[in-house]
C-alpha cells in the first residue's frame, strides 16, 4: 500500500520578490520528491500543503 508523509509551509508575501523566494523553496522541495497538493491564500501570505510518497525502503526499515 502506498504511504505518504506531509509537510506544511507558510510563505509571507509582502512584495513581488517574495514570490521568487517562495518559488525557490517550492522547487527545492520538489527536487526532494515533495508535491504541493493545496495552497491557501491568507491576509499575509500563502499556506501550502505538500506530500511525498514514502519509499519502500523507508517503509520496510520502519517495520
């Protein structure tokens, strides 16, 4: 059975350059297997919810 782990990131966005930082951090997470599954805009920025599959080796090692 496929298993996932989850992470939540908050990005404060006050100026245009903040989007570049947000993009960079999300790309770093993406390179490590994380996928954004949802993003919510708030008064001060964005909350993003990410998931990635837990590899078979990790799952077997935890048994």
